[in-house]
C-alpha cells in the first residue's frame, strides 16, 4: 500500500512537470498573448539624431507611450499635468526654454492620450520632437 | 529693476547693453482657434532692440570674481531687504513683463487681465515647478521662487506665450529697459564681475573695476557671435 501511494505521488509529479513543460494548446498556460502589428515612427527633429520608422508587434492594451519604450529608453516626469508624462525619448529631453516637446500623434491625429489610448491593429504612431510656438 | 540695499554698500554700476544686429520685429502667427481673442499675430518679445541697437530685457547680475554672490555681501534676508514682490500679468496673450528678476524666496504675483483663460506653467530646466489654470478675472496667484535659477513660464493654451523669471540669491541685479540702460545700487566694496544674460543672444561674464564708487558697463552682443539672429 505504501509502495502504491508512493508510485501515485511520483506519477502525479511527473504529469505536473510535463504539463508545465509542454502545455496543451488552448490551455491557460499554452495561450500566447494576442499581438498585432503597429507602425512606429520617431522623429528627433533638431536634436540631430537618426529617427526610427518600422513595424512591430504589440500586445493588446499597449499604449503609445509603452510602444515607443520598446524602441528607445524613455523617461517619465511632469511635463504638463502628470508624473507619467513623457519627458525624454532616446536621451532627448524636452526643452521648455526653447519650447521643444515630445508630441504624439495616432493615425495623423494629435487627439490621443499617450498614456491611456489603447492601440489597435495597423495603428500608426508617431512621436516628434518639435517646437510648439504656434 | 535694481534694488537698493540701503545698508552695506555705496557703489553703483550702470551702463547700457546693446546689439549690433539688425533691428528685429517679428510677428508670431496665432493659431486659428485662438485668433478671436488674441488677434491674428502677436509681436515676439524674444529680441527687442531699437534702431540704435539698444537691447531691452537683458539681465545684468553681479558676481564675485569667483562666480558666487558679491564679496562682503549678505543674502537678501540678512540685509533685511524684503524680497522684491513682482507682478506678472497675462495681457493681450503675452506675459508682462517678459523678463523679470527676483531675489530667491521672493514672491511673484501672477494675474490674468485677459478676457480668456490661461494655463500657467513654470519650469526650471526640464522640471515643472508649478501649473495652474486661470480663468478671466481669476484672483491673483502668488508663487515663490525659492531656488536660484532661470525659470521659464509658459501658457499651455497659447504656445507662443512665455516669460522668464530669474531668481538670484542677492539683490544686485537689473533688467535693461527699452533704451538698453540699467543701474545697480548699494553694491558693497569688492571685486566683481557682471554676468550679462539674454534669452536669445546668450550669456557673457565681464570683469568690473570700480573707480571710486562708480563703475560703468557698456556691452554689445555681436551678430557675428550669433549668426542665428542675423536674418
């Protein structure tokens, strides 16, 4: 009896390990996160640094701010209204004295919240370092 | 505006700051949705020089030869000079004055006499110090500038609107007027240099020598050192 119990325990452990290593398709562990392609462009403007233009996959729920952080290191801070504003991309920081800011547009429109808008398949995100004098 | 210490020093520094480039008058285009309230364009306050080259809104700050506060001086608090209280108004979609200097710890009273709202933001470097909205007729808001440095104030709604508030740890400074002239009074005895600053033309440091109790400083920013301003 003791031998049987031990055998059952070992078998159970082996099955569990196999499930971890080889999850069945459709199972919670086997499900890959949903991703879709977006296009990202980053223009450093007068900062004289080569920009970026390319397509890559992002997960559902990704925001424009999260997406650009996949391409360049970013720094958050209070540029306007929240500590989560984006003040630096790729080492290029906003310059309030010269009125240079990082501006985000989505599919050509600036009506986007970089921190809250959730991207969709095929979205075109653009980050530009520009002078906002007008 | 120069402050009189009324206490330690009797020396005076005065002079004129000028610019040898072409007289500049630049009109900034106002975005369409703001035109009704602000007009079609706003004169740029960035580089104001008259036909004689006299430069407005340059700042002259006295420093010891080592680059810190004037020798033998005390802080504005120790001199019992009340930090200057400055009024910064928002009028005709511009900040007035465009450049101001206060002793650090001094208060700036910000008002809005325009018929529309403004969104006031103050930066020190890339760091925002404060931000608040002011509707038309909003009560005056008083803000202290405690840390010495060059603060940029901007309106979040009217992108061209900006001003500079420079906070200095002592009261020996001046802002040039329309004719480029300035005066600094009550300077304690010592060896100095003057830091001359302009938002567009840059900054220079010039040794000062007092003869008796007076010294004069005339300096010309040259277009040759500032090719970006030549157009």
